[in-house]
C-alpha cells in the first residue's frame, strides 16, 4: 500500500532538509526563540517522516503475511494477519491525526485576542469567560502563556485581552477558535435576571518569525503611546510606563504589549505583532481575491458566529461549522476544547 503520496512525504522531507541546513548555521543560535522554533518543527517533521516510512514498511509486511496465509490456508497465520490489520488501522488513525496539522503555520506559536461584541456588560463578562477558558486550555496542555494585554471593563469583564501562547502546534489547534462566539444565559447584570444573548470575537494569529514576514512599516503610519502595565483584574503591575500601545493609522489596528521587561522590549514586540497582523490581513485579501477568481462564494459577514454556548433554557455547546456538540458546558468553559478543535481540523482532511 503506497502511503507516500497520501501523506506528502516528499515535501515533508524537503522541508526537513531545509531546516537541517538552518540548524547547521551557527548564527541561528544567537536567536534562542528562532532556534527553538526551528528545532521544534524539524523534530516534528523527522518524527512524521519516520512514522510514515515505518507504516509503509509495516503495510508491505502485512501484504506478505496475507499472501502466506492464503497459500498455506493456516488459521494461526490468518489470526496473526487479522491482529496486524487492526494494529495498522490504529497507526493510520494516529497519522491522520498528525495530518490535521498540515497548514503552513500549524506548528507555530500563537497570539490570541479576545474582545466583547454586542451585548453590553454581558458581552464584556463573556469575553473574560473566554479569556479564562483559553488560559485553562493552555495550562492543561502544558503550553507557556504570556499576557500581552489585559484591559478591564468598568463594571465587569474586559474590553480586550491578548495572550501569547507557546508550544508545539499551538496555532494549529487554536486556528479552530477564530470567529464570533455566542453565549445565551440568564444575565447576572440586570434586575429581572432575564435571558440575554451576548457575543465576543476571538482572533488568532501565528506568531511568525521575522524572516517569515514581508511587511515594511512606515513610521508616519504609527501612533505610539506608553502606559502602565496592568494585570488580570485591572491592577497596575508596574509603576513606570513600560507598556506600549501602537495604532496603525491606515488600518486602525491597535496592538498593546506589556509582557516584556522594558519599554524598549515591549515596543519591539508590539511592532513585531503589528507586522504579524498586517501579514495576516494581506494573506486574507489574497485568499479572498483567489476565491473570487475561482468563482467561489465569499461570506461577507465577517462577524458570523462559529459556536454557540447555551446555559438557558438548556445546556449545550455546538460548533456551527462541524456540528460537534456537548451538553457539558462547564467542562468546555474550563478548557476542555479538544473535541471541538479536532472536529474542525478533520474537516480539512
């Protein structure tokens, strides 16, 4: 059974060879973050290629066993063949799981931003609930989290929060979360305790390396401000104004960074994140133009919801793209997102 074409071994091997050359360059070790990213991707590719080769050899061996069993009409060999086929199916399923992460940036770290949408105070509270959900998801999976921005709202919840999450395949997992999330519940913020619907927007970006970004910034397009760093709950975490807020005037994109040790480091990090977001914007434009040229239908409703979380009159979380659902909303809000993420990623296989 030829697995190479199915699993695109040639391109994986080619990419592994390129990363091997980068890792052999002593200059790369002057940038620990870049070196870590390269070695992580290289390790994953080598593992994948090795697994595919082993699977292909195992399939060939199983084929020989089948031929022997047919010739000998031996029950013991037939049982051995049956057990081997079951083992092969399990191995193929495992490899298919790895294939879910075949996107260009799936092995990258990620930047995730959560903002309230329609729904007033309820939406601000909902945005903070999502913020906590992703924190718990990251912690449960052993990923490193850094809070780049946290802007509390006046009554409850947040105006904005941005997290940098680092680890293998973080962007590959989190790209399933990009979009509008809808909550239906009995509101704790009005006297009648009426049922309210609120929305929050989640944006996810791959945390690209500088050599992966083809964006030049014009200083005249930037409005840069400094302010004191703030932590979860709104408390000031530094007395000096080390946090940086950058507004890109042509697009209106705002980036805030407060997780570095100095104002200079926060400025550099914020400029990097701005480039990442502008790069993503350019890629989205190119994708939209390509879909138009191909005659594909383009969804113009940028805020269309991807998932609904219902707490009243019943309990249900349902993804509107994959139709995956669960009634255990408490577990989902506590970071149990694997089922939703895998269902979304399998749609691309």
